[in-house]
């Protein structure tokens, strides 16, 4: 009777995925976000010459957030899982 319980406990432990390292996750996010923000600034600053900083930030921030939610985080969590 104890053997099936041990087998179940062992299989449950094997099935549980390990939590990603926060340090590695933050490093990967930085590696994607820094070039994204820099590229957006290079593209948008010449077009928004003379605009106040808050307007430039108002344009860039939603682009970065949408990129994070729909592209970068899924890429990191699915395709780059082995690096976490």
C-alpha cells in the first residue's frame, strides 16, 4: 500500500516545473527591453523634435508595454525557458 503512495508523490514532484530564477529573468528582460527602448527613442525623437518629454514618454511607454506583454515575455517564457 505504501508503494503506490510513494510512486504518486514521486511523479507529482517530477511533474512540478521549477520556478524561474528572478535574477536570470530580469537579465533576459533587460536584454530585450534596453534595445527596444533605445531603438524607439532613435526612431521617435527626430519625429517629435520640440515635443515635451512627457509626450514622447506617452508614445513610447504603451509601445514598450505592448511589446513586453505580447512578444517579449511569451518569447522568454516559452522559447528561452532553458536559460531560466
